C-alpha cells in the first residue's frame, strides 16, 4: 500500500482523506483540504494588493503637471 503525503505540510494522509491536485506550470501538487483552504484564504487577502485602479483625471490636469515640472 502506498503512503500519500501533502506536498505543502508533508503530513501523511489517510486513504479515505480527500486530496486535491493543484496544477502549476512546472509541476503538479497534491495537497490536503486544510492546506487548500489556507491557500485560498491567502490568495483572497493578497489579491487586493494587485488590483489595478483606474483614475479619472480632472479637466486641465496636464496644466497642473507642467506646473509641477
């Protein structure tokens, strides 16, 4: 019988414990549900840092930029 381990926390998994496969460009990971939930939580908290915000500029904004320079 083969033993299965989580690729993130390296804990031995039971045969009936659910394992999710995460496909990355260079390798595939098999992770337990606890690590998957922690990974999803981390992505949700850090994804706000990468949002691109559009800024609407006021009329004649280019004149203000010339004044600064």
